[in-house]
């Protein structure tokens, strides 16, 4: 049987590695039908690979599942990141701007009071890659970082294999991979991509016994420094994990894991506080303290203090229709099984050593989700989707524990109804629980990716599958979301033209996302720049002595953007400033982007 598995693996690898290539080709050329087929193929392949056995050897299974995980992860990431030749998303524009600054000046200035500047993952690291490889900066952020991040699910599989069999480990990893934030939002957060890989490598090291002594300590120290200097949020999450592990140590005999070492917690906290307080100016630590102190417990019973997804889970502001009901049922089922799995894992009496080590990790993940749901405004600090994404790194195995427990209890109930005496419990993860988990995940992928809405022509949610329908959909917020995620070529040309025209004594006005996206990256007008003062349309700009930058979203679709936690307040109509625009002089236009100039002497 081992030979059979080894013969199948190269063929499987060849077939599976074709999937990312086809996905990238279809996304780059906008082939919507082929993309729909690929998303369905990913889900169907997942389901088929779980049901079918690949040899009896665990090594054979591990080999196939690792190939499958890497292929699916790379497909979803590259389909998204290469859908356009320009930068995608939001935070990545500031990251790219800082990279350009370091690359051109040849030096990193740690005292710049911008949170993203405090991490080396988007300043020093891409600059080194640029110098060594000669790759363009945009290619590094759009291709190299997703390639690095595609390793995260592979490491995650190895971590889950410490407590789960191959099939169950694959399903747990697939839950993390299939969550839309993992391949839509994370490709716009280069610093978090690198930090999550480093965190998973460090956690895997704590579960390993092969590396000991001085080499182990050096690796722990290097990975800890890497996490801290890669992303402040992941560093805080790691501190939370260490604190939970140390706390849970008091409820067990002896140490639950090496993570329960007080010296490790003190060392990590010292490195984190030292880096973000003394080296990079302390803006991140101050921001964290202000956020924690500003959580208004007076809004505890207000749904407005929670993210929209929590309100929708309670049945508020949901769209009618059978498909939307099925979507909600899928989310209910997924999270119910996760919660039951965590409870089953927590109450399990005889835990093996890896399970004891995993318990504080799962508890930390559940704590994050609980805070985002229970504490008012907590989820707005990072946003709920990213909190849930980070939590899934730690709690995904609960899905299998919950599915197995649920399937076993249902079988026992069925036997009791039939009057059959209860037999002994079946072995854990014997099969029926895996089928239940795979069914939930298959449905979850199709709904969460937007595949169902693209096929049924319902309200679009996917930037990749339904971009054309978003542009024509009645909701202005959908067009705004799409055109602030994708960077139009006309906007890039306008931003690059505007940059050398700016001079002191004048100001720059634009809508919110134009300023924070294209003008920051391609216009190279960094946030907090002292070149010219910048103001947001429509409320802050007085138009005298100002350049006014209007993007394709503003001129073609008549929509402006502002920062707001509620979708209905994120847009405004350009017609609101039509009188001011009429009095200005158009000094640049490329058929989409326009730049107006208002003389300081103009009445």
C-alpha cells in the first residue's frame, strides 16, 4: 500500500499544481465563468479527497494532504492578488509607501509617527528582497508575500497533526483557508502575512521535541523578535496566548507546555514594549492603551456597538430569501459545532500531552471571539473578520471535536429511539464526524466566497467573482467598496502627475479613500506628510489655495467616501460639492481622474 500511495502522489501533485495556474489566468483576464468553476472545484475536491482514502500509511496521507492544502491556499491567494496589475486593498498602500521611502532613501527612520512604520516586515524586509532579487516593489507585495503566506496552512496542518489524524487535520486547516478574510483581506496586509507565518512556526517549535538545548533557545528568541517586529497586533495576540497558558498552568499538575514559562512571558513582553516604546516612538503602545481604556461599557446592550455580522447573526438587517436563510443556517451550524467542540475538548478527561499544550491556545482563540461579540466596540479595534481569522488559527480543531461528538450523540439518540441497546462509543474521528464537518465546510466555502450569490445573481459580495455586477448594483456602498479595493489605472496616472505639482502654501483635498490609498502609494504623499496639508472632502476642504483630486469613483460614478463604521454613512454624493467644483479650474483630466485648482486669491 505504501508503494501505491507513492505512485499516486506525483500525479496528484501535478494535477493540483495546475489549479493555481488556471486560477491566476482566469482572474487576470476576468473570466468570471472559469473562476466560478474553480471555486466550485476547490470545494468539491476538498470533499472528494476527504471521503477517499489515500493508502493506509499516515505518511502517504500526510503527503497528499500537504500538497492539497498548499495548492488550494495558493490558488485562492493568487486568484485574488493577481486579479489586477495594481495594488489591491487598503492598508497595503501605506505599507507600499513606507517601502518606497526606505528603498529610495536607503535608510529606515524609526521615529516616523505612523504605526505601520514601526514594523520591519513592510520597511526593511521588502527592501532587502528588492535589492537582492531586483523584483519590482509592487510584485513583492502582490506575489512574494502571498507565496510566503501560502506556507501558513502547511505549518498549521503540521501543528494540528499533533492532536488530530490526517483527514481531521486537513478539514481543520481547510476551515481556516476557506474563510474569506484569509485570501481577500490578508493579501492587503503584508505585515500580518509574515507575522502569522512566524507565529505558527514558533508554536510548532513548542510542540516539537527534535530541537533542544541552545539551538532551541536561539530559534525561540529569533522567532519572537521576528513576530514583534513584523506586526504589533500579532505580537499582542502572542502575549495573550502566553498569558492564558501560564494562567491555565495553575489548573493542571505540572506545566501544560513550554509556553507556560513565566520567563518566556517576561522576555516577550520586554521585547514588545522595548521595541514599540523606545525604538519606534511608542505610538502603537499608546494606541493600544487608549483603545482598551476607551471601550464604553455603557453601550453594552446596543447592537450598534457590535459589528454588523453579529447583528445579522441575531436576525437584524438580514436579507430575505431561502438562500440567505441557508447561509445563516450554515454560519449557525459552523459556530455551534465549533463551540460544542471546544466544550468537548475542555471537558475531555484524559488528554494526551499535545492536547494539554493545545488547550490554552484554543482558549485564547475562543476568548478573542467572545470579546469581539460581548464587549461593545471591541471588534472595531481590529475589525471582526480579522479577529475571527486570527482566532481560527487556534480554534479550528474544535470543528472536528464538535462534529464527532455531535454525530456520535445523534447516532446514540437514533438507537435509543429504535429501542436498540447503546453500544460502546466508536473510535474518535472514525468517519461520520468527518463527513459532517466536510459538508458544513463545503457549504461554508460556497456561501462565504460569494459563489452562491454570483450564480444566483443575488446581492454580490465577491470583488473577484462579481466585480461587474457591483458596479451596476443600486447600493452606492458596493461600488465604493469595489473601487477602493481595486486601484484604477486612471487614478494612478492622476496621482503620479499631481505629486510634482504640489508646493508649499497650498493644500490638497480628496475623499477619504483616495487620500489613504492611491495618493499615499502611487502619489507618494505619505500620511502625515509635511509637504502640503491635506483635507477630506466634503466637510474639511475650504477650496481656497487647494488642489482637489477626484478619482474615477468620484467623477464617473458620482460617489465620494468617508470613514464610518456603518456602511450607509461611508459614501456621499459628489453633487453635494457641485457648486464648488464649478468654480474651480480643471488642470488635469485623463477621462476618469480629474484635478481641480483653486487659487488662494480666488473670490
